[in-house]
């Protein structure tokens, strides 16, 4: 246990051209000048902590950002490239060093560092540390994944989302730190873009964020939270975004606000994506190019589990039936609206078809189940979730059913509540066969103090018999995967408006190998 639909315009092409030099500078100090080893620092440069992510059998990404004054523009760093040393050891004392090197932290990318370590042994825990000038970072722990084809006996991970800094404390991360985990998946809304509001638990700096400096400062403010820093330092993370990392309810290059042009929206998105990359342990393949950033990807925990990490924001078309909670419009089943985009959808289907894993998991943003939120004969579905894209939602479930995907499990966040769902083949026939299972995790803090029993719970469960559990407290979800079972525990805290909330397990479910059915544990 550790303690510590893209717009091909001239505007878009100009983004790609103007960022190519800066992108190269992340990986080569020569592009923008020689990096310096000794630079006068105005304070301790590792104020935002360290992190690791996207592990593989032979390595992982190691991340930090030099920012002695992180809440100022520029982070308090001089506008020059700086050499940062790093090393990886087999022990916490850092005496058995197995890899070391130097990276260049350049001002064009906020003096962030992304080291792609390789050549390590599979299925091992390691420790790592950075050094800039005479200052050393905290030590942190990471791991490699089992080798391809190896059936690991167990995987334990947690997933989380929606950590609005203003509306609650990160008590859930304090509890997560005590879990015996191999990985953490963060499914989006790592930060919120809104302006600061008085008389909340904490307050955002500044107005609603729109520029690169704005997004950098907001990321830095979130990263100053000690519980979040500690959890990043404990295990490798696999991150993806939802909407608030950029702008609420965004769909491709379309804003929810009327009058915002696609060109202006893409300019803001370029700023949001760059700042996101600068503050996350992501690989070079995710390096943004203007308003485009490739974040969907897969990783395998040996032969035990294959994870498909999706992006259901960047490529989605506008909702065929509009936004909000409403009945599906008559054209919804035939409207070829997309959440994933054709390229990502094809990539996912190819990956599922060829996966040799015992369990195949979709780590993504929004709920797939078509939950009717209105009691009685009338219907109301969330158009921002998969039911708003009914054509593609049906395509996905049809594929899982007809291609006999091995043990498909989806997990998501977004809606600040816990759900356990059976994904049935035909939601117009509530008695149809379940083809997959789905777990939706609540928020870390968004929404403030929650409710163990949401209003109208009895009616909701009666309306949607495939929903086996629903809860609206704050917290995270813990999963344990073995060759024969997938167990999910909904871990909650009663309040986040003040410190000290105890941890509870509100519900647990087990899915057995070969049966897409939820069994209450």
C-alpha cells in the first residue's frame, strides 16, 4: 500500500503550422535553443507534483511541470529551456537505479516534462524522481503492465471523474490513496472552466477560462490540491477528457452558446488541449496539433483485460434531437449522428474483434444505457449521453452482441451519480438479453454533498429494470478483475463540504466470465 468532426478550414491549417515548431520543442531542446542545466529559480519548482501514466509492459510516461509560482502566468519560470534530470529505481530509497536521463522543459509548453521510459521489466513496481538545478522532486511510485499474453491473476483499479474544485474537497482521493491499486482511470472533467464564485468550499481564480494562460492557471490551481498530488504519485493514471476540460456540453466544433463561430471555438479548443497535454502524463502520440489531439487509445493488462479509452467529445456531431432531457425525436434511430466519429468507431470495432483478452472494457465518458428519466407513459432521455446518438448506440450494442465480444464491460462518469446497468440488446424490449454490463461512477466533488437515495429512485428503478443500482453521493469506483470474475465496489463519502468524511461501500456487484449479468455481492 502506498502512502504518500473536425473542421478542415484555413484557420485549422494555420493552427497546425504554427504549432509544429513548438511541438518539436517538447522533444528537442535544439528546436528553440539549448536547454540550460543551471537556471536561477524563484522557488521550489515542483509545486505541482509528479505523475506517471499510460503504462506498458516495458515502461510508462513520467510527468512533471516546473512552476515555482504556479498560479502566476508563466509559473514563475524564466522564458528559457531548462534541463530536467530523471531516474527510475527498483526501490524507494533510489539506490537500485535502472534508468536515468535528461529531458528539456521548454517555455512554449509551460516547462512541462513528458518522459517515455522504456526498457523496464514487465509487471513490476518502480520509483522515480526528477531534478532541476539543485532541486529534487518528491519520490513517486509507478509500475509496468504484465507482458502480452500473460494471464495475470488479478488487476485492481479505480475510476473517477468530475472534480469541481469549488464545490467540494477531494476527500475521496484521500481514501483512494489507501487502496491497493494497480491503476487509476480518470474519465473526464478533471477541471471546470467556469469563473470563480464566492461562498463556495473553494474558489476558482479568475473568470471563465478561454486563453492558454487561463487554462494553464486553472490546471495549476487544481494540481495544487495535496490529495490529488498524492494520488498521482501513488500509481500510474490513464486519463481522458469530457467536456469541462474545454467547454460544457461541447460537440465537435459546436458550442452550446449561440453565436460562437467554429473558428473562435477551435481557437479556444487549441488552448484547452495544449494546457491539458502540458498537465497530464500522456505519450508523444497525444501531442496536440492546434485544435486536434489524439487521445483515444488502448492498453492491455496482459491477457486478462484490454482497455479501450474513448474520446466521445472531440469527434461528435451535434445531437440529432437537440440537448437536454426529452423524448427521442422520430428521426433518432436513423439519424447517423456520431459520438466517436467514423475513424474512432472503426478503430474500436477492429480492436474488439481482434482482442485476445478475457475482459474487454470501454473506459469512456457518458452513460450508454437508455435510461428513461420520466415516470409513466412519457419518456425523457439525456441527449448529451449515448441515447442522444441512438443510431450509434444501437450499432455498438449490436456489434458486441453479434461479434460475441468476450466479457464487454463499459465504465463512465459525467453525471455525478453511481449506476450499475445491464446493457440489453434492445431497449425497446425491456426483456431482451443483456449483452454487456455498465458501471457509471459518481463525482469526486462536483455537485457538493450528495444523497444516498436520490429523489424518485423507486420510480426510476421501476421504469428501467436494467438499472440495478443508483446512488448520488460523492466518491469513486473500485474494480477487481480476475480470469473468472469482475467485481465492482461503489465507494462513497457522505459529504465533501468539510473534511473528514468516512468511506463507505454502498453496493458491490460481480460479473462472471461469460455472463453479462450483474450479481449483487
